[in-house]
C-alpha cells in the first residue's frame, strides 16, 4: 500500500489516507463508510494519523489492508462516509511528508560513489572505517516539506544544492535491534531530498563539526510511504533493492543512479541507529546521496550552476513516485 498525509484545499488539519489508482482514500471516511454500509465498526479503531498507526503497526497494517479490500471497486469517488466523499483525486490534494512530525531524522552516508567523490573534492582518501560503520548525522525534523510544496531559499548561502536519496520510515520502536531482525522495523520507503547549503556546510565542517546550518533549513519527503510488500519483485539476485533514481532540474536530467548501489543496507543502519537508544515509530532514516545525486559531486560548471530561486527540482524513484519542489 501507499500511505499519505495530506491536506484538502482549505483544510486546516492534515488527514491520513492511502493511494488507490488516481485517488486518495480518506482513512477515517472510508472506515465510516464500511460501518454505515456493512455494519463493521472495527475499522473506526484505526488511529487517525500515520504516526500513531505506526505505534502498533503489525495490527494496524493488517486492518488497513482489510479496509482497502472492503471498499467498493467501482465509482469509489461517488461514495461518502459521514456525508463526505471517501475518495478525492490525488491532483486535488496537498501532499505532506508521509510523517510530517517525526521525533527524529537520521541521515546516513551509505552510497560509496558519492562518499568517494565528496572526499576527493576535499583532498581526502576513503576512510577505512567507512566500510565498517554505517555513519549518520541528525537533521532537523521540524523543517520538512512534502511533494509540491514550495521550499524557501535559505538566507546566507549562494550554493544551494539538492541531494537525491531514499529513506525508510520506522514502524514499531525498539532499541539495540539486531540487523537480522531489522526488516521487521521498516514500515515503508519514501523519496528524500536532503537540501544542502554547500558554502555554509563547508565553513562548519572545516571545524570538524556539522553539518548544522548547512542542512538545518529544509528536507523533503514523499510523496508516499510505500510498504515493503509493494516492492517484493524489485530485489536483485544479491538481495539489493533495485530501483532507478533520477533528478531533473527545470526539466533537465542531472542525476541518474540506482538504489542497488547502496553499500550499507537499511538493516545495518537500523542496527547502528538503535544502539544504546530508542528508535521511535515514524522516525526517518535516510540513505545518503546516491552517486551523481547532487551538484557538489557533478560540479556546478557541468550542471548549469547551483540551485536558484524559481528552480523546480523533480526527483523520481521507481515504484516510490515523484517528489517535486520549487525554490521560492
């Protein structure tokens, strides 16, 4: 399934739903429809936000699949729950990050090509410990944007960059999770754009700390949280998720990579992130930048320059959808 958090036009409160063909199904209204038309009130117990649903994910995901199967197959847009439509066209909603208010966002550094290229630009060889440790930093969970949202150009930078990534969203919480058990903690996958102010980042990291303000202002996630069962046919013979990743700026292809280049799998990231602490439902773990996945790596003179106001950055990951933002 593909889960979303979204706003209706003029809506003051975000809503929880899932994608069905070209429609977004409102979870609460769908549960009301089943109660009104089939006399089954059990779906009314599903929490009204994705984040809360993740707290008891195994049970709630089963109920959500049953809810989907209980809905009418034809003319779903004509049905109502509590007098309101249970389905709206996806084009008519504002998608938010799948979990708009996570407790944390840890971003890893797990694609070897990008790490080698970024270190080479700083005159550094690959650190041998990188191959042993899935390393990450904490970004800002209070500065998240969804698909289609405008992202403000940050003050103090002249070198705004994108970073093409994908991420997992944590289901049930846990600590000291063993890598062999970590798959059970993945609720789903989503696209991530780890916006970066390279000049600010460079100043900070010259003092062996950061990134801080170089990353603090924005991260984009979306459009959906895609559950692992949707991707069961997208694994290669080496057990790696095989999804093409691209990024266009103003319609021009800039980046072209693949998830199967990930050196440290998400299971290893989960083991590392949960060591001596708790991962919480709704936490994001980002992959880090795929090879070719940013202007820094490709160089601005080869890509048309850094990102400017008015630019539209469109990321697409096979099976995960499209994440597009305009810089304003």
